[in-house]
C-alpha cells in the first residue's frame, strides 16, 4: 500500500530478489485496505494477500490507524511497515501488530524481512483454523477457562487443542506457543505493564535486576 | 517519576548526537542523569562489573546508538545481551540499520530513530517504569521468571536451580501475584516485551525455513 508510485517501484525492485514472491498482487491506498481484505466491492475478485507492506508517508500519514483497521480483519496477513517518517518508537508499531518496521530509504534488507515473516507462518499450514484460534488466545495470555468461555467449548476441549497444537508445531511448552504466536504475528505484544505508584527511589540494592 | 533519578547510559561515538539525546531528555532539572561512553572495551567491562568497575552501579537504561559505517553498535548490543540481567536497552537507529525486529525481537526494549527523538523521554520512562515492576521480585523469582519465559518445564527449572518442583511452583505463584499477571502466557509476554528474554526459540521445522541472518546491514 503506497500512494507514491516511485516508492512502490523501489519496493518492487527490492522484492524481485525474493524467490517465490510474485510482484505485489495489488498496490492500493490505505482507505481501501479493509474492503480489499474482505473482498468487498470493488475488490470481489482480489487475490488474497500473503503479506502487506504498509507505507507510512507524510503528510497526514495514517500508519497506526490503517494498521488498526487491518488488525480488525480476522486472519489478516502479516504487515511490514515501510516508513518515510520517523514516527516515535518502533515499538508503537510492533506492539500494535506489525511484523517489522523499516525505513523506506534503505530497502536492502526488505527481501530478508519478507522471507522471515513468511517463513514464520509456514508451520500454521499444519494446524486447523480452530487450533489457530486457540493459539491466538493462548498467545494473548488468556486462562484455559477464559479460552473455553470465549469459544464456547469445555476446558477439556481447549486442553486437547493445546496438546494437539504442541504436537503439530513441535513446541513443547506454553511459553513456546506464546513465542511462536508472537513470531507468526497472530498476537501483538502490548506495551508492558508498569508500576503505577511513583515513589522515591529505593536504595539500589537490587539495581542489577531492575 | 519525580524525586527519583534515572541513570541513563548513552553509548555513542558521535558527540553531536549525544548532545541531541541530552536535549531530548531535558535540562538539568530533569530526573535523568546522563552518562556517556563510546562503546569500547571499557564500556563492556563496566557493564560486566569487572575491575575496575566492580562496585559501579549499572544504569537504569542504556541508549545504544547504531552508527554507520565503522561503528560496531550491533556487536556491542550482542555483547551486552550476554550479560546476565543486563539493563534494558533502547536502540537509537537510523536509516541503513535495517529492520527494527533485528533488535526488538532479540532483547531490545525499544527502538527509536535518531533524527526524531521527540518521544525519547516517553520511551525511556516507559522502559524504566515497566522494569520497576521487577523490583517486587526476589533474585530467585527473577531467575524463575526468566526460565519460565524461555520455555523450560517446571522440572527443568527445578533441576537448573537445584530446588524442588514444589518450590518452583511456589515461586511461580508468588511472582504472578506480585506482578499481577495470572497466567504463564502472560508472564512470557511480559518478559519478552521488556527484553528479559529474546523472542524465540523457534522450533526446528520453522527454523529450517528461515533464511540465514545477514551478517550485518551493509552500511553499518
């Protein structure tokens, strides 16, 4: 997604080196992205995207708003942000669901970033859509009961899905599932919880650990 | 964060950029004490608390610049990552340093671009405050948190720390209570986000599809 033709051409060139990547299926303006992803008019015949490259251009860039819209679509493709503006900490984008964040004026590593993001999704071919849902909810940090309630199944069923996920993905711990869910961009990382109370700085006995 | 000084170590060999970071963090009235090192061997000796820095207090946060072309910010980053319970690292990057995930997925707490430091204060504050939660934990609980987040099973954590499984479970319950995070998955998310553990490990099937890491961005 880029409203600057010359930049889009640069991206096309950078992607040419990636084996197995077709040139961009579509280059669309950001306000059309939800319609495109949902195959709504005029995009009824749109090819499903495997990956979105979201350009953040001045002026009036809507990078985070567009990212939020993409995230509102179930099973949306992963997103790499290509930024021409430095728009605050990169964690702002990665925390809200982008897979990666790069400056547009250096696309030398775009091919690598694309391959990395796509590769992370490959193991998902081995699991069912229901299991992906369970994986998402585990990745968000929900308890088994909460997942069961959300999906209207029993705790036992959730546990069975979890065990099956671990088997099919070759991951042997809940922690591993969380790492993978983040890596495959099924869930975003929130800004971390922070200590709310501001008090005088305590003696730095444990400064090493803090 | 009034009344509490925040010790900031900036690792950068460019005096102009250091001054810009200083400006972005505010004047002398701010709670930030800025220390500057240029990233040589003594920087690592200091952070490792080796002689002559055995008694030196580590900073609350490290701002690490990735400067082209001869600068070795990415190696300094990898060296700091080897230090047990190192301070959180905020990367100050610029165009030519490659994708932000190179750092954000390997243990950096945040990533900013040098030419726009307006949100530096915000980022530093957020990193420091989120780390302060860890002060509620004992050293042992912190070790347990890290091992949980790395994906070790209870019995493996017990073996590693030479304690019983029951003790591991007790530590886990207590650190969940103190952090206010009720699930193992939540602990993992927290530990990744604050840079206590890198994102990974990925399983074998998946890593087979991974392209080799590029040695380094060509321009850094």
